[in-house]
C-alpha cells in the first residue's frame, strides 16, 4: 500500500527514471532499473528492503567480508526514505558498504555527520537552516515569548532541540516546549494533546512554532479548535504546511495566522501530464492484469506487497498534491545519482562504456561536482546536503478557499513582505508576543518570578555600565573610571583637590593675604614703637619674632591649595607646628614672669633673671629645638602622605593628604598644646591692678581660643575625607592666627595708634614690676 504522499514520491521517482532512460545525453545506452518499496513510515518495514539491497548481486545473501571494495550489492544507489527517523536506521546499514543513499525529505541535523554517515546525501536543507530562518522571522516581528511544539519523533525532537539552542542566543524566550505523540491510536495520545493545548493557553503566548509531520500537526490543531485555544500565529514547516490539513479540519480558519517555510523549488515540466497519462493507463484492465502477473513472479519472501486494488486512488485524489515543492527533491535525488554515474562511467554523447561500477566509486563524483536538473544547478555541500533556500508562505483565505501566498524569501538572510500578510488581529497588524520589553541601552534585565525570560528593565546605577543586551547585571567601572546612571561606557575620572581658581580657594587665599598683611603691619607698628613701654612689656623683640612666626603660619596655608604631593603633605603639618611653636614659645617667658610676680613675689627678683633678657631667648630656642626634634619623630613614625581616594567622590578621584599615624600627629601637636596649657595656667587667675595694663589677659584669651578652635578642628578633621579636609586645615590655621592677633596684639596696636597717652611706664608696668626689656634683650 502507498500513502498519498508516498504515492506522489513514487510517481516523481518513476518520472525521473523514465526521463533519464529516454535521455540521449545523460546515460546513453544505459537503462536504469529500480525496485520501489513502501516503508509505511515504519523502521521495521524499511529494514526488509534495505537488507535486500545489501545482498550480493544475483543472490539473497549478504557477504561478510573484511574488504568490500569489490563487493557488488544488488543496487548501486538508494533513493529515500523520506523521514529522518527511517534514514537514521537505514543509513547505518548502507554506510559500511558505502552505498550512496539520497533522501528527499530527511532534514535531521544528526545526519549531517559525514563521519558516521559517509554515504548519506539529501536534496533538502537540514533542520539547522530551517531553524535559522524561523529565528530570523521571530526577530523581524519582535516575537520573543513563544511556545514550541514538536512531534515525538526524530524530526520533531531534533528540530525543536536546535530551535531551543538557537533561540536562547537570540533573546527569544521559550514559554513552553512540548512533544505531541505521533501514534494517535495510543490510549494516552488524546490526553497528551489536551495537556499541550492547556499549557500553551496558560503561557498567554501569541506565537506557536510547530515542528511536526502532517498527522500529529493535524491532531494538535483539531484539539486547539475544540478546546477554544484562541487565535495564534502558527509558524510551521513544509512537513505539514503543504498537506491537506486545511481541507480536512473543520473551522480551520479560527486558529489564527499560519506562516511557514517551504523549500524553494524550480519548475518540473511535464510531471502533471505524466501522472495523468499513468492514471489513464491504470484505468485499463490490461494494466491491472500486468501488475498482478508481475507480482506473482516475485519472491514472496522478499516482497510481500500486491496490487490488490488498482482503482483505490484516483487522479482527482492526488491532483491538488502534485506540487513542485513535494516532487522536486525526489526528482533531484534521482538525477544526482544519474550524474554521478555519468561521470564515473565516463559517458560521452555517443554512449557510456559498459564498465562495471562499484557503489563507492560514485561518492567522489557526488562530493565534488555540481549537477544540473531542468536548468537549475545543484551541489552537495560539506554536510552532503543541498541548501536551495526557503520561501515564506502565508495561508491566505478568500471566500473559504486557501491559497499558499509567498510573502518572503530566505537564503542566508530573510526578507518579508509584511504588507501582504493579513494577521488575525482586528487591525490586521502583527500581534505582540513578549514577556518583556527590550531593554534600552544602559538598562539591565532584572529577573522576576521563576522564568528567566520574564524581567523588568532596570537602569544601571552610577559607576556601573551596561555591557551587552543579554546582561542580567551591570558591570562595575574600573577604579580609575566613572559612569553616570544608565551608562553604556565608563569615563576617565578627573582629579579633585582644592584648585587655585575655584571660588572657595580664591576666598581663602584672599583671607590668607589679609592675615599675612595684618601680621606684617602689626610687626612694623611694633618695630616702630619697639622701645616704648607697651611693646617692651609685651615682650619687646620677642614679640616681633612671634609676629614673624604668625606671618609664616598664615602663608603656610598656601601649601594646602593646588595639587598635593607626598612632599607637600609631609610639609603641611610640620610648618604649622613649627610656626605655632615659635609664637607660643615667646609667650612662655612672659607667662612665667607673671607667675613669679603674682605667686612668688618674695622670690621673684632672684628667679626673674632665668626668664628675662638673653635667657628668655634661650627658652624660645630650646622650645623650637624640642619641636624640631618632634618633627623628625613625626617624619619617622608616619608623616601625612598623599591618598588617592576613589570612593568618596563618584566622578572624580580625590587627592587628599591622609594621616598615616595618629600617634605621630598627637606627638607633633601635643607639645604646642602643652605650651599653651602652661601659659593658660600661669595667666588665667591673674587680676589686673587698678589703672594698669593687664598683659596676662591677652595670653589667657589667646591660649583659650586656641583650645576651642582645636576641639572643633579635631572633631571635623578626623571624619572628613573630601576636599574640605584641606579647607578645614586652612580655616584652623587662620582662626588660630586671628585668635592670637585679636587677643594679644590688636589691643596693643589700638593703644599705640589710638591711645598713645596710655603708652607710659606707669600704665604699662609689669605685674611683676619688671624692668623694661630693651631691644637687645
């Protein structure tokens, strides 16, 4: 028996053989014979004739040999079978014998392995080409949320596996993947089909990709209509798109839109006339009688098919199915063997040599040379297949009549005539089928739920960037770079420090200049009145040294402006500590004099000489020496160093002087604090006699203000890691300088300039009634 499809393939095969035998150029003088069997799409049925083909010519036995070079089997080449599952069985038989086998329908990618199947060929593209075309179609319409169903056979499983792997790399997400039974008589077949339809409906996809042969595909579509699945876009393949499904399923138009790929084919002139002539002959009793006679002469053990009902199939039954798409692969398969024979025999226009040809000798010519069929050139590629490309067809309905409308072409790339496709939607525009929207540049996919294909698009945060379309996270920028939110690349960080030109720095430098000017002006005023009682009681020449230290201290603020370096960082603290020590060391002799005069009046005259005159300068020098020694210790233990901070600022790298050792910091500045504390203790309880100038009050206020400033400074300085750290240090230095000037020197300047009448020995006499110190003291 022959199924309708099998009958058409058989007719196409016989048509090609008759053409070749009647040709005077391809195999002149050679007549091709053939044995034709129906596999019934069953592997066991296909094995019987396959084993017959392997028998030694003229016998019914298969020789078991070490070398089959000279082995002559019953047939020179095999055409078929159609299905991939059957070919995987038969190709394993024919490959050891190197018998060329050319299939006209097996598209499984597994058959592309030429090491396992060196003699297998096919005249249809492999499933890999088909899957690539389907993925391109989905991408063109933006369908990234689809269901895929395959028949539970070699073709369906193989094509679906290829589709799943290819779709995963093209941002196409599979909402559901399933297999449907090929044996519809199985008890569980109906339940499997119903479960498949139910699961497709639960995914809410609008696109279903179906890899199946006609019978399983028909069963699935019938159940979809019965269960009210709703209109979808069905993407099919040649395996079921061109079958008689549309004519046999009631209400088939309700399934939605059907698009699919069929192999691109050329013309096949004369075939329909040939078939019509055969059926006309078959209506004669003489034809049936001859068929019965031939069947009786055949070995029943070898061939058990008899033509019992010659009138079972009519020309009208198969006429709609005589499409070039179905028949041409069979036609090309026969011609591929004929052309290989032509070259192997060395045929000319005059004839072919009567030389014995072994099957394996055809393989070289099939692998190497192209061949032509009806003006169209073909060639087997490295995988022993022919890729003629695909046409995209659309099931177009008009007045209940189905038309296969070509709406696109695929040959390495896909072109679709979208305007010719009328979708099932209300506006006839393509529907959407997506679980997610495509993320914009600078956004990453945040998975939601359990399905990896359902996600929200989230902006990349600051200092991260988007690296690829399928990324589920943003990549962090390198340490030396930054990126704004929703960025696709990183930028180089700028450097951040206290620039000379920025307004804050300009204001601070202006204040530094004003402070330095005040210190210099005060020093000039004191120098002019150096021998007056007020200047002498304030310390005389030591006051000028103190003012010089304050001048240098204020100018040291410039070390904190501009790009810092390791040397500048180490110098900042040292300059401040030394200058401040120079000022405080001049206060110590005066504070000790006041203490001796107030607390030890009887012993004061004898002890005063240790804190006056040249010995007062010795105290100043000793104090500076101790402070310089502490500076060296500070450098040894851990001076401030340049810190390149990438964390505090988002877009810039912060260059800041960082404290390496807080112990070294405390050692450096602790000595000045001790001097200030001694001066404070010596002067804060001293009362001013009536109508006398109180020198002690200025020292008390200056040191008290110093402690207040440093308490606030330490609290802020320890926690700051920005450019304000330098600003804080500048402000602390200026505040300390202004505090000393305002509390100790400015009141004396006021008397010198505004109240000169108070600048007398009587008013300015020391509380210890010390003798005025000369300029040389």
